[in-house]
């Protein structure tokens, strides 16, 4: 479904990614691991269309694509960022629908925001996520878990084919971590692919089918979770093990 | 008390306006006269109209310091074109066209060249004022050609006992309130002010949103200028000079957050009303007009303090 061919990214003199190949099949959960600065977030932002790679090629359903945030969404790629990319001053519903607001036509012509429909849909999404977030609450007043739920609800809004999750369990409680992992499994069962960036080895080994390790911008491992171990991945991340 | 603290700032300001008006009508006989109320309402209409646009700019996290100078330029151009014998519709189009250009320059530099709104609009404050001086050659223009009566009636006239600019402000404020609540663009304006990067990640065309608010702000300054020269019956290049402070103060007192992400239509109008009321009260109480700046400046700071207390309270 998604294919990266020898993707590289330079920021001025700094090479953030070099020659990364990656394939993702429908319904596959891939854990992307690496130390700080290894290039995980850069890779995610390339797939989300926020950065255009400086070399290499992206393919979507076999076709070469140049992704922008909008076109990535149109292809069914949704990203949830580490900082959750929420607007604190707006309600949960406004954040869920940001950039994709629903309209109704006043007097048949004038497009106006359809607050009722948006509130109803976001309440449904929070229900599906098992979150106690309320649609009208300002994000500023929400807990870490509720904020995570808001970001996930936004990503689920369009029934995506690929979800990019950047450290989804970094800022939430243990109970909520279990919920997020359960959600990832539910997505996979629905045929949604997930690219999961995480520092938490246990998350990756709990839900991922494959683990990909980046070190200093290069891919040093790409193997089935069943054939690897946390010890091996730790060694790959730190460089104790060169490649696997 | 907590629920009071959570009430929107526009409500606080409206209550303050009502309280001040109540006290003034007790202590000053001329205050509640029909003439004085008419004057207050008309005076703040010019400011309130522009404060609506300023509120949208501030809600994106920007600021438009050039509004007073854009008034001057749009007023001079409208006056000159009228004086050359053109009908009002042509002259108004010319004046608004100049305002539009100023807004496009401001907005493009802020949105696409990522320059600081403060610096860009401070530059435009100087440029537009200077252009007004150049093309008017520092003359007062009071011959408005064949459509003079129409212009004077438009800006200086009244309908059902209320000054025309006040009617326009009322309509504009209602439209702006509906816009803030029901338009996607206004939602994006608040989102940009709340978290610009997130809004961009969500696929919102952030630059276009910013460009639009600066254009809107300048256009409203142009509209206000045309009404104002109709009221004054003459225009000099000094039209609107130092108005930016009162306009920004109106928006901020009305609840627009200079950090971006907050602001509303009624707040801007209430803020403009409060400032004009303070000015008027000081005059009626016989306070030396030299003190006005101190009171208006002080009221901005007090409004910010109240806002800070409200934040702490919620």
C-alpha cells in the first residue's frame, strides 16, 4: 500500500534521513523505533506530507505520489503528532473537525458551520474510543488522556487507511495506555495500517507486527516482531548491534 | 463569583458601560440629553467598525497598526476623486481600492513573507500617511463635487433619529457576530491564533487566512473613512491620525487576546463604546482634555489586568 524507496531528507547540511526503504501492507502495524534524533519524526512527517523528501520516492498503491498535508489526507493517511497538534483555545469538537468542518446550507445557499452535526459526530468518536472527553470542552481544560483522545478522534474522522501515531502513549496514564493499544488493535482488525513511533518497547512488542529501527537517519533493522526481542532492538537502537 | 469570572469579557465591558452611563446621567445633566447620546454613538461607530476588523487580526495573533493611516489615505483619495467631479460610487471605489491595496501589502508580507505584523503595519502606518500627504499636497479638501450632498447625507445624516454610521455599525456587528460563530474562515482565524503550526498541519491554508484578515481590517478602515469625511464635511491628510490606539484598545478591552485565539464582534463594539464613553465623561466633568490619553491608555491596562484575573480564576 505505502512504499518508500531510498527516501532521504536533508535540512541544510544536516542529513536527517538517508536511503530509507519501507513498505506497509494493509492492516499491518509497524513499530518505528530509534533514539532521539534518529529520524523517526522526520520520516513520519514525510509520510504525512509535511516535508517533501529531498531524495527518493514515495509510492501509494503502486503509484508515485508527492504528498502535501491535504493530499495525504485525501489518500487516507492521518497523523497524530507527539504534541497532539491541538488548538488549546478551541473546543474538542472544533479540533476534531479543524480543516474539515461540516456545513449546512442556510436558506439553501449560505454555507454555515453545522455545530450540531459536528458535536454529535465527535461524541460518537469519543464513545468509540472509550473516552470521557466531552465535545464542548475546551482543550485547554482537558486531561492528557482526553487530549490524546481528541487527536485520535480527529484522525479517525475520515476512516483512514493509514494512521501515523507519534508517541501516542507518552503523556497518558497506564489505564489509558491499555486503551490506546486496544484501539490500535481495533484499527488493524478493520484493515487500517498503523505506523507507530514509540519509545516504549512494551507498546511495540504488544501491538506491532513488524519493528523498524532507525539509527542516525539510516534503517538498521526491519523484521517481524516475532523474530526479534526487546534486547535485540535495544542493541540496534544504541548501536551495540550494527544491523539485523 | 466563579461564574461571573467566566462570563465573556464583552459582558463585563457592557456592564461597565451601563454602570458608567448610569453614574454619568446622575452627575451630569447634559450627559443623557438626546444630542449627547447621538454624538457618543456616532463617534464610537467610526471606531467600532474598524475595531471589528482589528479583532479578527488580533485573533490570528497579529496586529494592524496601520488602520489610522489607511483611513487618512482612503479619505483623501475619496475626497480628491469626488472633487474632480466623479460620482460618489466611483470615488468610494477608489478610496476602498487604496485601502484594499494597503491590506493586501500588509497581509502578503505577514502571511507569505512571514514578517512580523508589528513591523509591517508600523511601516504601513508611515507609508499610507505619507502617501496621503503627497497626493493631497497637505491641502484640506472640502469641495466634494456634484455628489457632495449625497456624501454629507451618508456620513452625517440620520435615520429614525440614529446616525447613519451607527446603523452601519449595528449591521456590521451582527454580520461579524454571525461570521465568528458560523463561518469556517472565522473558525480558522481563531485556530491560527490558538496554534498556528497545528492549524497548518490540519491542512488549513494559514497564509490565506492571515491575508484575509488584514484585507478586511484595511477595507473597514476605508469604509469608516468615507463615512467620516461625510460627517466632517472636509478631509485633511490627518484623518484618523492616532486612531490606531483607540481601535486596538477597543478590540483588546472587548476581549480580543493579543496572544491570539480569542475575540468577538460584540466585544469590539462594547470596547469602542466604553472608550468613547470615558472620553465623553471626562469632557463633561470638565477634566482637561490633555488627560484623555492617560485615561484611555490606563483603561487598556486595566482591561488586560481583568483578563489576567479571569484566566487565573478558571
